[in-house]
C-alpha cells in the first residue's frame, strides 16, 4: 500500500489541521485539489472537519475543476451528521457537476439512490430511479452492484411492486457475497431487509 499523502489524512486533530493548512498555504498549482481531497478523506470519520474544508475550498478555489470532490466530501459528511435533506441536495449537486465534468465521475450514482431508498425519502424516489437507470452501464464493482440493486429493490417494494423488489433483492444479495460489497454503509441491516424481500 502506498504511503499516505499529507493531504489524505484519515486522523484529524487541531495540530494536524494546523500543519495541513500551513502546508496548503505554500501550494500553488494543486492547492484546490489537495483541499478537496483532504475534505473527502475526512468525511466518514471527521465530518465536521470535512465540512469546514469543503467550505474553505468553495470560498477560495481558483477554478471549479475539483468541485465534484468537494461536493462529494460535503455529501458524505452530511450523511454522517445530517440533516438528510442537505445530504441529498449535496449528492444531487455532485451529479449535476459530473454532467459538466464527465471525467470526474464518482459513486454518487449509486450512493444517492441507496441513501434515498434506505431512508424512505419518498419525494426523491423518481429522481433516484432516474439516476439508477442513467448509471446502469457504470456498475462495475460488487459494492456498486449491491447498492444499485438494493436501492431498486427497496424503492420497488415501497411502491408496492413486490415481484420486481424480489428480483432486485436476489441480485443484490448475490453481489453482497463479493469481497468488495461489504464496505457499504448499513450493509448487514440492508442485507437482512433484502433477504426478506427475496423470499
């Protein structure tokens, strides 16, 4: 495994933040990128710090090339601390920016629908399904396959389509057996719900 870069800290405290910001001051060419990547690295375990750095990115950026990473950091941070509405809006912002920068695609195309399905955000079901349909050709990894099919299964069930829900649930559970599917948030609980749907 390659050594961790100075802008990809997963641990964070006041001293680390001070050192990061001091080094960032000396950066010119890649400053925006380092700031966005650091925010993204912190989102799962230090969401408040990630939100601060994402805000700093948007307040000081020199162009918009790293917007996708900074917006994804914001979405993943809000997923931890809430509120749900801000998380969903941040994910939608990621997807909008990806349409402008197609070479900067992320897993937002499965993360957002999965979140919508898990949380029962009914007002966003139609949007989530549209995102899933548009992203079908991008499903490559086991984790993506799991989230894509799990989202479809849960939304189909919520809409009363038990037959479709069962089919998607079975495919999701097959993907859940793959090594890289277990990293999904709430994986065990969702797998239990899917087993009920799969019959």
